[in-house]
C-alpha cells in the first residue's frame, strides 16, 4: 500500500498537478473499460480455481494437459484485457489514464510471458511423466521452477493493485470546492450507478467489504474502486 501512495504522490504532487494530469475527460468510459479488463483477469482466477479443485483426478497426464491447455486460454483473456485499455494510449488529455494504461499493460505482458514459461514447464513435465514418471529429484526440480514462476507472478500482480488505486484518483474531479478540496467524482449519478452495477458482477464474498489482508490483488483492485464509488461524501458532477 505504501508504494501505491508514493506513486500517486509522485504523479500528482500538488493540486495544480492534479488538475493538470486529471481533467474530467472520459472518466466513466475509462473506468468502465478498466472494470471490463479486470473481468477478463477474473476469468483466469476462476479457471485456476477450477483446476485446483480437480486435484482428485487420478490421471496425472490428463491433469497436466488440462493445466497446460488452460494457459493458452488465459493468455487470450490477458490480451483482450490489455487491448481494452490500449485504446487510451494515444489519448494525451489525461496523464493519469496514460499511467494506469501503461501499468496495466505491463502487468498483462508480464503475466503472458510467465504463462508461456509455465506452459513450457508443464510440457516438459508431461513428457517426463509419459515416459515413465518423475523420480524425487525431478519432482523437486519442477517444484522449484514452479515456485519461482509463482513468485514472479505475485510480483507482477502487485502492479494491478497499484493501477487500481490510481483509477480511484482518476474518478475524482479536479474541480475544487470553496475550501480548495476535491469532493466530487468526475462522473454523473447515473454513471456511478452503472459502474457499481458492473462491480456487482464480482459478487463473491471475497469482493465485498473493505480492502483487507488475505485478499488477492484482483480482489483488492475491485474493492478499492468500489469503495470510492460507494463513498457518498463524494458527490457527482450533476449533484
């Protein structure tokens, strides 16, 4: 969390920078597309959970093949998620949108590479298993490589939460009140409702409540955006 706050401070710095880098421009559309992208990443989480629950599968070869083939679909989802936001790359009106787009694209690209590496590992495991199975040394080697991939994946996903926290900054309108505070969202009341409806599609218990320890980076990302939309201390631009 500290790194996210630091990133925001470096980007914004002052009220003047906030107004400069965050004008009220396509905030609803951008947040809507960002949530759509998170939805594609959620499909990957759901698919991983389904494979984990297949742990009783007696045929090891089939389970390895299932995991290997699912990584192809996961990379398709990541490319779709990335491309939903890449349309904003050439839009210079809002510097924060560019920063979020760059961060989110980086996460997707890193996950695509890691999935490709894991798929190669599973291919190798499948070949070894088909030829007669893995001894203790081979199992230890595969587990070590898998652990390294998992660690790199967790590091990549930290960027997802950083990007999502910046999305909450994007939602805030740069129009100051009488006291020089930013107390409005740069969207209408109807748009706020539509975004909350979109978030309700992530309706598992883990996506409810406050940002808390134990949540995945995806869960934390959704919760962070929902919290500001449900914070009615922020009015909308149409009052």
